[in-house]
C-alpha cells in the first residue's frame, strides 16, 4: 500500500469503523498481529444448516436484496465460526441490474444472462448512472457493522469486508451469458473489437467504484475484488486486456481509504502480473504453495490463503496437517491472512470448518 493510502486508512479510524482494532485489517496492511487472522471464502453458504433454513423461504437474490436478511446470514456465519472478518452476503452480478442487464439464477445452471452483450451497440446501452439502486448492500453492511461495533472478548474487532467482481470476470458473464469453459465469446470480443472492449471495461470500473464507495461509507473496512475467471487468460492477454482496468479499480478503491484484496482462481502463472495492480493483498488459490505464491507477488504485498476447500472433507488429522502446512509456509511473517483457496462447497462438514478456525487460532499465534 502506498504511504498516502496508509495515511488515508489512519485518517478514517476515528469514524467508528473497525480498522483500528482489527487484526484482520492490520494484517492486510502487513502490520504485526498477535496471531494469524482467519476468515473463509463463502463462509455463509449452502454447507451451513442456518443458511439452508433461510433459503427454504427466500431465493438467493431475495436474500441479497433484503438488508435485514443479508445481514442476518452474514452475522450468523461469522459468529458460528468465530472468524476474524465477516464478508457481506451478496452476489457478484448484482451491478448488472442497474446497468440494464437482466439475469437470474436457474437451478443446476447458476447465473444466466438471457441477452448476452456481444456488440458495441449493446455496450453503449449499458447504464452507469443508476448505482444508487445497489444501496441495499450498503444498508446490510450498516447493520453488520452496528452488530459488531463492540470489541470481542479478546479485544479485537471483527473486520467487515465488502466486495465486488473484477471487470474481466463480470464482462465474461455479460458476454457468455453465464459461466463458461473456454470463454470463446469473451475472447472474440476482447481480441476483435478495440472499441467495445475498452468501453465495457471503463463502464464496469465506473459502476464498481461507485458500488465500493457505498460499501465503504456504510462501514466496510476492506474491499475484496473477485476475479473468478481471470485464470482463463495467459499472461500476455492479462497484461493487455485486463491489467489496466483492474489496476484502475484497485487504485480508485484504495483512494477511498481502505485496503484492497485481489483474488482470482487458477492464477499461479499470473501472480506476478496481478501484483502490479498494487492491491494490498493478493489472494492465492490452493494450486501453488503459499510461500511460492508470496515470492511471486513480492514481499511488499500481503497474501491471503490458501487451503484447498476440498481438504475440509478429509479426516481431521489430515486436515490439521494441511492447516499447519499453510501456516508454516507463511512463516509468521506479517501480512498473512488464513483462508481457503476458493469457496466452501455444499456438503462440507461444519464441524471441520470450525476446527480449522480453532487450529489457526492455536497454531497461528506468534
């Protein structure tokens, strides 16, 4: 993080956010902490009975768009697991609606955009002036922040994480109409239209910065940028078609006075380039040992990760060894946040998730 950004973070501490008392935020800034902070990707999800009880009565989008319910789901998971940070319950694709792009979730298929964006005319039609329609996420963050305003028994304050998708990942959903294996339509537009692609990147950055600002003003201590599908790019394509827009997004969010975590999947070959965004933290997936990933992003950056989420199905003696392995690779250096290398999957034993949190607290003390 640049010195100016650090000063901005210090400047907002008196406003009532959890920054000053949060080991999670201090770790994001590579400051010393008493132990390794821990939270988990998709920690509020379909593996948890409390969440499934809510889903019996509400769709995913209903939960996201109803602040009381989104806050309840976020708070329940954080308290049940005993993590050091709560990430607001939302979905990457929520900005599509105010941009004028309808989508829905279909059982067994995930998100579906029925009219994909594949022409310059469609890109021009995307709106950037209706960001206020996303304010329900900020209202949920306000409720979560208020709930966790008091320090916990150990004197630490829970960190509050807001998030958004990265321009490439959101563009790929827009263009493909959903998830994809080969991203053919996305790359066709990326390679073949030097007007539509930059325009789409610019519009997405504009919307995402406004969206992140709402979350920060509501109390988010950190913003995580999810670039879930960026692993589909080679290094040359990443640098040319993706790096400029995500760097701009990172810079503008940091200017709001909060650290930024930048996370992608299947990104071992991209880590050095990803670090050029100057994000405060780079999230590592499980495909690269944590110490090798940290070397790739450089010592001037914090890292988050990187236990394989499927290890949570393993016997507890195996799982414990893997937790120790990740912590040993971090070596107690300031700037490590323990997490998974991707999200918790349905069917994961809750008791194993809780054990991981307990072991990190035990073995991650310095």
